[in-house]
C-alpha cells in the first residue's frame, strides 16, 4: 500500500506550472486587456472618449465599473456585449450617434447608477427601456433633437431614480402618471422642449406649478403651442388649462354642487323645523299633563287605577 500515488512528482510539477501561469497571466476579468484606443486603469475605469469610434469597444474588461465612450460616433449599443458588464456602475454614452435603445439593451446592468445618453439622435424611449436598471439614480437624456416620444411607462420601474433630465429634445407632451409616483425623484429637467400646452399636458403643467422647486430651469420650461400661449411658462398656464379643459364638466359640476347644496340646506331646514315643532308639541303636552295631574290629585281616590298611571307620569316629568 502506497501513501502517495506514483505520479506525485509529476502532478506537483503541473501544479507549480499552473501556479506560475496563474501568477503571470492575470485573472480572466483583466485578461481581456484594454480595448484599442481606450485607457484602462486599476480602478476599473475604462476611458474611450473622443476616439472617433464608430463601434462599441470590443474586449472590455468584464469587471469594468465605469465606462466612458462619449464624444465618438458610435451607432448602437450591442446588448450582448454591454450585458457582460454586470458590475457597471457608471456609463457615459453622450455625444454619439445612437438612434435606438430597446428593452434588452440594459437587460443586466442592475448596479448601474449613472447613465448619460445626451447628445445623440434617439427618436423614442419605449416601454420599460430602463426597467432592469433598478439602481439607476441619475439619467441624463438631453439634447436629442429628434426625441419626440417617451412612453408613459419608460421609467415606472426605476424606483431609485432621483434625477431625470430630458431637456432640449423634441418633446411636445409627457404623460406624468408614472413619473409622479417615483418615490425618490427630486429633480426633473424639461426645458428647451417645444411643449404643447393643451389638455394633454394639463397634468404636467399643474405639476410644474405645484412643485416648481423640483424642476431645473423652470423659467425656460415654456409652451411652444398653441401660438397664443407660446413663450409662457408651463407653471403659469396650469390653472388656466385646468379650467379650460374641464369647462363642459364644470357646468355639470356646478349643477351637481348646487343640487347637493340645496339638498343639504333643505335637509337642515326641514330637520330644524321638525325638531322645533316636536319641541313645541312636547312642551304643550307636558303643560297639559301637569295641569291634568293637578286636577287629578283632587279626585285621585275616585279614579283608582287610572290615577295610579297618571301619577307615575307625573313623577317621571318631575324627574326630567
Ligand atoms: C462631440 O464630440 C465631438 C468629437 O467627436 C466634439 O468635437 C464635439 O465638441 C462634441 N460635442 C459636445 C457637445 O460635447
Ligand atoms: C420635431 O418634431 C416636429 C413635429 O412635432 C417635426 O416636424 C420636427 O422635424 C422634429 N424635429 C427634429 C429635429 O426631428
Ligand atoms: C398616461 O398613461 C397611463 C398608463 O401608464 C394611461 O392610463 C393614461 O390614460 C395616460 N394619460 C394620458 C393623458 O394619456
């Protein structure tokens, strides 16, 4: 019986070789090296700004935490390559030629806190585009002159979102029903868009009016249409839209309120009247009873049982 197998020396050599190779070659996360034209540092920051790139960089270190690809001419963000970077916290894609992002683009970036898509040529933001970004705190989406539509549910799952900037795009309306419910949202940039101040933006205008402090450049957040409101701040027209947009309803509202008021008024009057009458009647009845009782007392012996009942009544009224 041998304690050690025969090829022990050989396995030891293989083990040493293995350790040696491991020591020389960095772990896979770092082996990927640094993409062409980019600078990578040991803080896991990859800097590729202003390199005239037309494609998303290949061979990014898998452990990258910050990626800066701004000031290039990148046409799209490949979902597959991007989603390998599951530790990404900071992504700056500003000033590129991105025209489309979809629900799968950011599918796996659960740690991403900062995202900049400004100065691109996006057209639309679709439903749940940013849905998987559950840690997203700040989203900059400014200066996309072609961006005309943001889906009402585009940000509905970004519960950590604090700052959203969609300034200087081509937005005319914005459905705020989901935005207004975001618990952490404290700053919103809407200026420099050709807002259409009509009944579709009534809620938005009222929101700006009521919580103006949340809106960056609120003074530059102005109506573009209709012509008679052009140049007016959204915050100024909120109340006006409220009355204008509910005119038909307002008439019925007034009627309803008048009717309700009348019902309450008449109910009050009638009940007061009834109470009054009852009190007067009771008073009279009470007086009559005590008079009767006085006369009853005189011929109590003659009346017998009847007198007994009356006396009890009399006692009761004395207690009251
Ligand atoms: C965008 O990037 C280009 C270089 O690709 C640069 O010349 C230009 O100034 C940048 N624009 C902005 C707004 O940063
Ligand atoms: C902005 O939207 C309007 C229509 O609402 C369109 O006519 C115009 O071309 C758009 N601007 C850009 C730069 O796409
Ligand atoms: C806003 O979007 C919600 C769905 O998220 C929808 O129910 C509502 O009707 C929309 N409001 C307007 C004014 O389009």
